[in-house]
C-alpha cells in the first residue's frame, strides 16, 4: 500500500475524493431541483396556467420582499420572530432537560406524573391561547410561552425515554463501585444520551417555530406570523407566500446550526 504525506494512503485519499464528489453531487441536485421548482412556478403563472393572485409567483414574492426592505420594516418583523423563536427554543430545551433529569432521578415521581405528561402532549396547545394571554398579557411574553409549551413536553418525553434506555447493567456496575446518583447521571446517562438530546434539539427547531407563529397569530402586532395574518386579511397572497418563504429559510438555518452543534459534540 503506497503511503503519502501525512501518513494517509492513496486509497484513503481516493475514498475521500469520491465522498466529496458524492456530497457535491447531492447538494448540486438539491439546488437544481429547488431552482427548477421556482422556474416552473414562475412560468406557470406567466402563462396563466395557474392564477398568480391565488398562488402568487416568485417574481411577486420578490417584489413583496424588496417592498418590505425599502419600507425599513423587514428586519423589524424578522428579528421579532427570530428572537421569540430562539428564546422559546432554548428555554424549552433547558426546562425539558431539567425536568427529565428530575423525573429520572425520582422514579416514584416519574410514575406518578407520566400519565399527565402524555395527556399534555396530546392536548392542542392552541386551546390554551386565551388562558396564556390572560396570564401573561397580550405581548411577546405570551408568544414565548406558547413556543415553550409546544416544545417542552416532547423534549421531556424524548430525553426521559433516552435516560430510561441506558443499560441497567452499567448502572448497577457503577452502583457497586459506590457511585452516587449524580455521578451516574454525569458519567454515564448524559454522555450516552447526547444523540437523544441532539435529536430533541432537531425536533424543537420545528416545534419552536410552530409555537411562535401560533402565538403571533393570536396576539402579535409584528413578526412574520403577523405579516401572514395581515396578508391573508387584505388578500395579499404574495405577502403571505413571501413571509412563509422567509420562515422556511430561517428554520433551515436554525436546523443547520443544530447540525453543526451535533458535529462538534460528536468530535
């Protein structure tokens, strides 16, 4: 086997090249499909095969985007929604992790509360909207609380199930070595559940955006959810679609941030 600089074989270098080429091909095809989708959408609208008033089209969406930017309100709406989502996302993850640790540590408490957690997960959170508004007011706090409620229960369930799936023999071994509950948690349970915690973060990205937009539907006077509601009320479907596309891009960027965190944790 021929060796090269850096103590890497020629075969391994060829493998890396093939892997990079495969990744580039996949990304290129993804971008190609996306571009073709918008081109076909625009063409169908221009040929009046679809009604651009109802379905909008990329050129009208772009005009809505540039119009918001020229008015100087685009960043105000984007930053409001982004701030609420990030706060709700981080808060729900932290609260869910803490509650999962407590339930794992106190087994009788877990068995008592488990049915209630399942019921809360099945409850449509939008039904709590009027109650949340009365409790915390019709402002940003209500939106953040809605985002937390949407995300926190599924976080608890995901992380707690991961904690409970840890090999019992390993826990027993640590107990025989006089390890306390905290040592078992920090040395075994949490390290072996990093993948579950990352999975919870991935789920929470979407859930936090759902909760934020639902909250903005109810009480907001700014944000992308407000623009969607306003656009629907005045039959400006281009504004609705433009706001939806901005949401899609922001959610994707947030998800990619979690993927970067996952790579750092795996290292």
